[in-house]
């Protein structure tokens, strides 16, 4: 019953209690750290309203709105669907609220399931996202490699062509679009999400792939290849961001290995299929020479482009239907807009406010059991008008400033951070070698073994096999880094008796790191008895100490190669990166008529394994070291990588023709040997190098 001095309407004694059961629209996130989801105390029949805590004040249009930050851990409180204020203009503010029995039903709640935290998506959905992203990456790499085999056909049919090098410039313009587009498109993905950028870029990719199939001039082909690279860039550079959206850091290596393997498999599959089409459909006759080159849009060899258009269109349809938005800040912004719109609809029909604690805050440290106790104790609830906002939206700069930062910061890091510079140089050279194979494999095998384009194209199978093997190695090495014996701190004493006699206030260096995370597992009614303060494991009994004695390699690895360091991403790369120069030397020095062709093919497969290990190491190390600046650091290496990848195909023919296979590959292998020192330097001096990085120091300070 309302008091005479209250300015707003009160709930009558007969007002029913609000619904406190979790409604169907609530997300399955954690409990709210801001709003308390406890059972409110509302006046019921026969309840006195002299106590101000037992009366409900219904907000109105003049009530101040409280704005709160929305996060994935916040569970929105229950909206008021039980006490309805009069909506008629003639009704006074002191009129009693309408009960649900004589009021129209409130607007239905929105469906919030599309806005769940991507890190908590079910495994099947994560696998779907990874599969679509990897297939898109595979197709873009396929497109990059499929252009080189029909270069002789394009030289004949395109007007204004002067030399084979001018045709290969299509690879360079493709890489140029690939390098520049992410710097502009990345801010759009931060503001509008991954999904619209993926779909729009996919449309650009398919359209200009079709243009490549109908263009008649060299200029048109080069322009089409540039915009084809713009569309394709999204499916390579931004897939890493999608993986970071969906997987936590500890689980990220497996999807990254699959993504990287898809890149190199596509790079090998493209020229393999294109070479077969070029050889068999390049002329109007049968036989080895194939006759005259077919011209016109109906020429069979143009299916080199048309089959890619079909694959791209099918993939884009799958993306539109199956792909889900994965950027967390965008999902939160959409969730906030949906909730705020629903609150406005409720208020428009007289359902004002949401149920919150009287303080509006949730006590820290309350668990589920405490929540039930609080409910049973009759926690007082009040109605408040709230609106949600997202912190990232407020901190985000304008689009112009974001594009400026996206363009400027990568180059700033490139020329001021030695780690970014040398990693970019290392990755760029490896990528240049990869693109050099588009021209070097057909050229070398034709010169040394007299093979045609189809026979030489089959050698790219070695690249596919190498990519698959390297993907498996990448997954295995991540499992090794998480090996419990490598991660666990060593025992402070090999003698169990000595450990038993240790007093409770004794601490050892072996339990300084990593013990806090395991303390909750060892302290409790079911914990095994240990007298160390917070040991990560109990020592073995004397009877089994001989059988469980630790291999001395594990203490050595824990001491000199800790898995918690960012340089742990480079431990195995120090060895696997040497496969790049080894493979190059095998390829160059065994490509002889008197030596079987399998040996240079094996060299190509080994070099591919080294390229993938470099690619994985660069991505993981820069992401772990630069954190919020990681996108800029990765953009710097991506720019260098694609620029050098576009230059190497232009110099392939002069390099191998003038110097020969042995000298040409010897130079490339020598450079690769020098660059393999990059991970070794960082493994031994990484902390010292990071200590002199302004960005790394700022991140550690934060």
C-alpha cells in the first residue's frame, strides 16, 4: 500500500511476486558480476507496507536510466512482467499498478542464443567454423598457384603481351592486393564483425575470378588479379583472428596448424590441377603438343578459371548459411541493442524496470550455494531502469583513425622492433621460396628431364605431402609443450622422508611457479596427505621411488626451456626450420638427368615442411609477445611476405636460366641457412631482446 508522501505508484498488497525462475531468453553464461539474480521480496497478501523494503516503487519516464557495461559473464536480470503502470495520460502517478490478470501480455523476450561467447561454442560449431575458414584459405592458395601453368596460353590469347614475365606479373598484382587490403579491411571487421567482411570479400573473389575467365587484354588481367587478391586476402589474414575469437590461447595451435596446412596444400593443389588442364585442353588437337591454342570464351582451357568460379560460389553459399559471427565485441554490441530495444518496448506498454538488488550490486565471492541461501533469506529486490553498453564501443576510435592506425602501426613496428623486422624478413623469404616454385618446378624438370607441363605439375604432390606431414608435426610439438612432466615443477627433494618432515611454513623454489593453480586440487577433503605447503603433486612412496624415478631430461628441459616463456613457440622451430635450406639444397643439387626425379621431389617436400614451420612459428610468437598489438605485428609480416612472394616469380626464369639449378638454389639455400639463426637467437636471448622493446615493456607493465 502506497504511503501518502510517495511520488510514484506502489504495488498493492495483492500484487503477485515477480517471476524469479530463469526465463528461456537468458543466456547460459556465468552469473552476473554486476546484477544480483536473487529472489526478491515483494509484498504479498496481508503483508504490511510500513517497511520501505517491502514496497515496490515502479519507475516511470522521469526515472533516471542506469547504464551498465555488458560482458559475456553478465547474466541480464529478469525484466518486470508482473507490475504494470497505467499507460493512459489521464492516469496519475499515484494510481495503483495493474496486475497481470487485467493487463495485456508484455512483449515477448528476445532470443539471445546467437550472442553466446564464441569461446564457449560447442565443439561441432567450432569445427564447422574451422572447416569453412580452412576451405576458404585452401581455395585462395589454390587460386594463387593455378595461375602459373597456363601462362603460355595467356601469352598467346591476351593482347598487349610482350613476354612471359608480363604474364607472371599477374601473380605480383595478386600478391599486392593480398598485402594491402587487410590494412583497410581489418578495421571494418573490428567494427562490423567477421561475417559481413567475409561475405563481401567472397563476392569480390568470385566476381573477379569470373572476370579473369573472360578478359581479353593484359591490362584487364592484371587489374582483375589485383582485386582477386583483395577478395582472397580476407580468407588468409583474418582467419587467424577468427581462430583467436573461438579458441583460447592454450587450444589455438591445433586449429592454426590445420589452417597453415590448408594454405600450403592449396598452394600445391592449384598448379597440379591447372597443369593437367593446360596440357590436355590447351589446344584443339590431341597428342603431346595439343595443336593450336583455342581462342574465344568457349575455349576449354578457360575452365582453369571457371572451375574456380564454381568452387568459390559454392563456398560462399556455405559461408552465408553456416558461418557465424565470431568477434566478441560485435556480438556484445548486438546483444546490448537487442536487450535495450526490448526494454523500450516493455516501457512503452507500461512494464517499467528490471528486478535488481536494492544496492544494484552482487556481493563478491557468492557462489551457487550462497545464492540459494540469499534467496531463502528474502533478498530485497527493486525495480530500476537500465540500459546496456559495451566498453569496446566507447574505446573504439573513428573509422578514419582506425584505418590510419592500421596502415601506420605495422610499418612503425616493422622498422622499430627488431623482432618484428627479422621475423618478417624470415617469413617473407620463406613465402618467396614458396611462390618461386610456381615457375621453378616446371622450368627445372623441363630442362633436366624433358617433362611437359602436366608431368612437371605432378611434382607438386610432394608439396601437398610435405604440408600434411608438417601439420602433423606442428600438432605433435604442441602436445609435447603441454607434456605434464615438462610443465610440472621438479620435486624439491628426492627423499620422501625429507619431504614429510618439512614444516608447513617452509617454501621451496620448486613450488614458486605453478603451485597456485594446483592448490585448489590438492587442498580439500579428498586431497592426498602432503606436508608441503602447496605442492603440485605428492611424492612417490619409498617402495615405488625406484620405479618412478624421473628421467633427467625433464628437469633439464624445465630449467633451460620453460614452457611458460613466449620463446617456447620456437623450441622445435629451431630444428624444423632447417628443413627449408636442407630441402632447397636437395632440390638444386639432385636435379640432374642422371639422378632419379624422386630426389628433387623429396627436396621440395622437405622444403615445404620447413616453410610451414616458419609460418606457424612467426604467427604464434608474434601473437604471444605483442598481445593487443599482435594484429599490427602480423600485418607487418603479412605485407612483407606477400610483397616478396609477388617479386620472386618475376626473377625465377632469369635466376635459373643464367645461373643454373645448382648455383641458383645454392644462393637461396645460403640465405635460408642464415635466417635459421633467428629462432636460435630468440630462444637464448629472447628475454633480453624483449626487455629492450618499448611495446613489449608496456604490455608487461600493463
